[in-house]
C-alpha cells in the first residue's frame, strides 16, 4: 500500500471516512478530449490509478469493499496543487496560486480548529486578491510562479506533479523543470555544466558543475506504471546533495564563481529578466507617478528606482532607461514620437511588476502602452575588474569612464550584432549588461567567451549573484524587501525624489514617516564566515 492515511470525519458518529494517498500522478483523467461545453463538467476519475490505492485501504478496512465513494479531492497541502488539472486552474493570474494552496491546505488539515483557521486564511487571500491584486505571497512562498507565457508544469521535472519531502514548501529540487520558458543559450550552458533553477516559469543558471554536463532527461514517474526508472541521473544526484543542513559539496564551486567575479571576470546569463517598454502620450506623467526616482533624465540615462503602493510600501525595485524617440528597432527600441522608457526587472517578480504597472495606469487614467519583450531579448552580464578589457575587444565603442559612465546605456555593435549595453552591476563590480535580440544571443556570448579566455573568464550563476549582492548590502525584493517596507525603512531613500515637487504614488506616507521618524529599518550585518551552519541554527 502506498503512503497514505485514513481518518473519520463528519458528525459525532464518525459517519464519514476520508482516505488520503500519495500518488506519482493526478487521479483525474485529463488526457481525454474536452468538449466545448465542459464549463460545468468534471474530469472523470482515473480508476486504474485509484484502484491500486483503494485495494490497500480495503485490506485495512474490509467494510470499504461494500462502501460507496462520495467524491474525490486531488490536491496536497505540502506544496502547490499538482499536475495538469491544477495548471488549468492556475492559467489565469498567477496570484491565484496562493489562494489555491490555502484551499488545499484547508481540505487536508486535521482538526476542526485548524480547518477553520485555513478557511479564514483562504477567504482573506480572496478578499485581498480582489481589493489589491499582486500582494498575496509577495513576502512568503513566492506564489507568483508561471506568469504569462509559461507552459507545462510549475516546479516539477516532468508533465506531472511531485510532492517532494513532506511539509517542504519550495523544495530545492524544484530546479530546471521541463516545459519552462528557456533562455536562448540553454543548450550551450547545459553542455558547460549548468545546473538550472526555476523562477517564475523561466529557467535560469544556478551554478556550473565542473564535472561536466548534467542535463535533464525524461521524467520517470519514480519507476511506476511500467516506466523504467532513470539510472545514473547526474542532475538528480546533484540536487540530492542540496538536501543538507551543512554546506553542499558544490559550495566551493559557487565560492570560486564569486571570487572570479571579485578578482577577474565572470559572465552571468540573466535572460529571464522582464523587459518592458512604456510609451504613449502620457508616458512621462506615468513615469513620474510610478517611479520614486526622477527617471526623466536625458536619453541614454539609466536610473535605479522603486515603485510604491498607495501606502508607501515597496512594490518593486528596477532600472528604468530613457530612450530616444524614433522609428522602431525592435526588440531594442519601439516606435515612438514621444517619451520612451525601457524597464528591466528581475524575472522572478516580472509578472508582479507588470500587474502593478497596468493597474496603476488604469486607475490613474494615463494614456500609455506597456509592451512586453521579455522573450524577444536575452541578457548577459559581464562583471569584474577585467570586464572592460574583455568587452573592449567585443564592442565597437569606447568603454572608458569618460566615454561610458556608470548608469548609462547605448546601442552598440557586438561581434556584428546590435545590442543595448548598460553600465550597471548587481554584484558591486565594474561591469556591463548586454541586452541582446534573441537570435543574436549565442554569437555575442561566444564572442565574449573567446575574448575573455585569456583573462580567465568563467560562467557563473544566480547562486553566486545572490551571495555577491548580499555582501554589497543590495536589497532583494520579496526576501528582505516587501510591500510593507518603505524605501526609508529599507535604506533606499536615495531613490526617492522627495527634494523635488514631483508627486508620486506613496509620497505622502514617506513624507509623514520622515517627519515622525523611523520605528524600524533594514540593516546589513556581516558575520564570521567560518561559523558552521549548525552553530547558527
């Protein structure tokens, strides 16, 4: 009998018996054709899967053999709702996922008090979603996975769900699933040992295995249903080494990626970033209202800024670049006769930002157009003290401080391809981001790696980025920066145009907070890196 449980429910006489079973796939039959009139119908139960579990329950409780089945609930409280059926339920706004998780928890909790608690939580989620879209899960379990355009399953390694360790919400094993929006250089990075992560329905590099490629292979259903279980699955073995309270064996590999960036040069593929254009007659008015910083600098400027909610809480941090008006040069520039802004946003929160901007534009009545070119462009970031030497051989422009200042951008040629180069850094080192049309990503990447070979350039992933940015005290939205933290509390007051008279969303709260004084603020501590994890726990 598979792992499961049985418990009495219902009235005082315990007239109901609930059976719970762990399965490798959904119990509902979602493979059969769906008619156009399916809106008020239900999927049939897949009896072949159900039978193998009910037989074990009958062996334990013989009376079940003559007992009717009232209904089926196909969900789990240990993670998101699973499989294709859940994906259909999530196909709308991704914020719905958190609501679904709480509903699943409510149905599977033991004890009336806990059930009432989770029921109230689900109701609160629904009310909050209706009143203030985008806030559910913003600071917790990353409910916003699988945004617009994502396909396949979320957080699995195949076409069906995987519950993973009991009680683990957000497993390290949820890395590199099939069916994600892939980055342009995915196959090349895989060959070079990339171990991918999954964020928001995208794949992104996590770290690079020095022992060679560890590609994903077809899902094996744990060897069930006459499907041969995968053997010598290198990728799975690497993930398994993450399940430890100590540093994983590849901790030193990530350390070497960090040190290469600090002392030499490293390349980071950040193609999963959200890339939006804001245009239209009221684009300047919208930019003034949306962004805490004054982004209306001269074309060619790039500004780090925040976006706030009505209560002054931080909804996002991002970069906004002012572009020249002119003819379309997509995906590097849209056609516009007026103000044009290019927004580059962390991919894990791109959908949240998209919804926040669209809602604000609608509420304020701004005549603007927000367009998404996230899938039309890739993005690689070349960082480290030797980055200028490497890129000077690839780009056809002067990269000196006077010619290419920090927080500026320009369209240049890289190995014969047009790209938008930005002098920015998420890791606190000298470096540039290259925003590249999708079809040009691989040629540009190969040119960078060839030019950097003599400088010891290496591929690096987001595990290194996270470590490097933490060392610099940079804020990571949703982890240490949430919608209930103001920029003043977060050490981001420098992004706010409070010395100007320009109104922006949330300004009144910041002015009041500045007048009354802060009652809390985020600070960055450094600790002795030799302290073992068990001592911290």
